[in-house]
């Protein structure tokens, strides 16, 4: 056999394996190349931004779910954590030292009074001391008058960054007696009235009392109406590490499919987003629309590029060689947030900020650049975002 003929055979054999991968058993499967990019219109839902939309950049696909389909979710990783549905304005407060869910009503006295920060009707910072569940509930819903104390680390919402240590629920203990009862504010309904402008926050959905236990690889969620002193319902959730979280509807009493598998999404267009934090110097419960997150729990990194002068490449000119690995942020899901758009509060006009774009390292370690191209429909209705993205490659 000549060297030329042998070389030809080797070349053909190698070519057959381009775009394929092999598992431990030698099974060969085709590898789908990542999407080179395109334009995506996340189906947020229009004026009431009723949907939460998860986008996988490498496939160019999106999955949406109603943001009122769940209230809490359990974490499927090594820690035992509970997340709140921030898009529905869900909040929660722990009742220190109270572990029997049947004993809790609005009239229940706290084990000790709690002093919290608040705003009065003139938006002046003040303090309140609460001694009963009913008094505590007055400052539980997300809004400017929500109670809390940032300096003391007291917040009734998950942190905007989304880190595990920032959940309103403490880490769930494997010792049952360490897990207290929580009062959960179920958030607000999604309005159905289109009043010609954005309208995302409807009536209060009420409250429930909730206690979460864990053993082995599962959670047990106890929940009941506050008026129920006889019994409670239970939902058992087994951890599934294919997903970051497993969502639960307390109002329907069932597990809900919300997020795609953990490594099948990169960007979350939650539309509505809420948390307790600072607005200027004032601490309050804050609510945003057109809000965007990235999948930090699955290792997605992202950073913003702001075009300040000619030395900064614009979106069109940015290439793979311009990436700075040190700039990727993996521990703050809210880097994009609502900063990609601006609102003229005199006219109500909303527009895309054209001085910024984003670099994304997705769950498959592909690099993309991404910029927003619309925040409103052609008729000026909010809730119709659009973005353009492009694969960065050699």
C-alpha cells in the first residue's frame, strides 16, 4: 500500500468523525454546531408581561411559562434552598422559634418583638416594632412600604443577585426541629386590562403559612391557609439535578414545569422582577419591568460593554479577540437587569439604550455578543422586547 493511498484512507476516516462525538461505549453521535446567532423576539406577553421566557443561545430557541403558575421553588443542587417567584412579587418571612404550622394564625404572637425599618406616608425612613403575625404581614408585600433592614441582613425577598446565600428562606435543615414556619405573601395577580400602557401588577393573591423539611434527596413542603388550625397539605419534591430548581404551585398544590433543563438556557426574560433593596438612599421593595437575568446557577457568564469613546469597539466591530475573560460575571444574575432600556417618565416613552451591549459565555462555553434592538411593538406597546446576537468565533 503506497503512502499516498494510506494518507487518503486516514483523511476519509477522519472526515467521517468531524461533527461527531463518542461515548464510553464507542457509540458515535452527531454534534450539532452552535447557532451562529440571529434575531429573537422573546414572547413576554405584551402590556402585562405575563410570561417568563428562557432563551438558549446555542440553539436559538425559547421556552415560556406563565409567571403566575408557581410561588416557590426548591433548589436541586447540594444545598437545600428555597427560591421565591420574584416575577410574581412573592415574599416570605420566618417566624422564629415556631415549628408547628397548625398553631399559626394572624393573631399568633411572635416569640419576641421585631423592630424593622419602614417608610411612612411621606417616604421618610422610620422604624416599626411588630409583635404579632398580623402586624408583620402589613409590611410583607413587595412595595415601597415593605419592611426590612439591609444593614442587619433582613429581607423578605431573595436578593437580586440570585446567590444561594441570598434567599429569604434560610437553608433548610435536615433536623426537622430547626425548620420554622414562614408566612408567604403569594404576590399579585397578572392584570388582564390593557389600559394603553404597561400594567403588570394586579390584586393581592393573599398569604399562606409554609414549612419546608428535607431528608435524603427530597423536600417536604407543608402549607395551609392562615385560618386553618386543624391540618395542612403536603407536597414531596425529589431533587432532579437536570434542573436548577423545581417549581411548586401552593395555590394548585402541585409541582409545575417552569424552567428548561439547567444547561438548556442562558438568558431569562422575566419581564417583571422584584426585590428589597436601595432606590437611591431609600430601602424599599422594588418592582421592575423588562427585566433580564442570566443563568448563573449553571455557570453562564456575562458582562456589559458601554461605548464611552472611540477606543471602545462598537457591537459590529467587537470580535472574539476583544473578549476579556476576567470581566465575566458569574455570581450576579442581574447584570443586564433593566439597564438595557430607558424610560422618559414625563412622556412614558421607552427606548433601547444604544450605548451598551453584552458579551455572554453560555452553558456550552460558546461566546456571543448580544444587543437589544426593541423594547416596544411597532405601535408603542411595552412587553415586546427584541435582541440580536452573534456567535464569536475564529
